[in-house]
C-alpha cells in the first residue's frame, strides 16, 4: 500500500468515525435546540451564517444559499416573524438592507452550538489524561490547518 493510499484510507476512516459519532450524539440527545427551533433548512442556514458575522445583505445571503434575492426575502421575512433576525439600513449605502440576528437569534445559535459541545465534553470525561493530551495536540494541529486554509483558500 502506498503512502497516498494509506493517507486516503485514514482520512476516509476518520471521516466515517466523525459522522458516526455525530449520529450517536444526535440520537442520544433527548431534546435538541436544533430540532426544537422548527426552522427550515434554509432558515437555519441563514441564522447560522449570520452567527459568524455581524450582518449580511440580501445579496450576500442569496450568494451563500445559491438562491435568488426573492427567495431570500421570503426566508428573511419568516425569520423576522420568528423574532430571530431584523433588517436595518446599511450605514454606508442606504439602498442596501442589512440582516442581523436579534438577541433571540443569537441565543438560538449559541444553544445549538453549545448542545453539541456539552455532549462532546461528556464523552471526553471518559478518556484518561494521556489520551486527552494527545487529542488536544491533534486538535491544535487541525485548528492550525483550518486557520491556514481559511486565510489562504486553494
């Protein structure tokens, strides 16, 4: 087996383990803020996109979702109705309306993120200290690669 074949096999194996772990964590969670939110997938995508930035224009959201501006308008209208986002005028260009999370929207995204993290921390409690040290070192390497990749995409 060549080095490249072994790397590909290991990457595939790690990906499968991560997917299986995610499924197990989702199955064992009695109530999830993700499922309790009653949002459509596109609404959830908008809320999560906005959680990574202060605000976005309708054009930005349309680009990220791969849909037209009319579709984004409907999605945002429903999110405004749920009290999760607001619209405001762009201070630099009054023709542009910015969409941003409300405090309720920010709380929802934090609950979704924190729910998965809490489950993961419970699993980590079962690992011994040397294993946790190794995992921490690996996670730091993954974080460094992620940072380099997002700053300099291929």
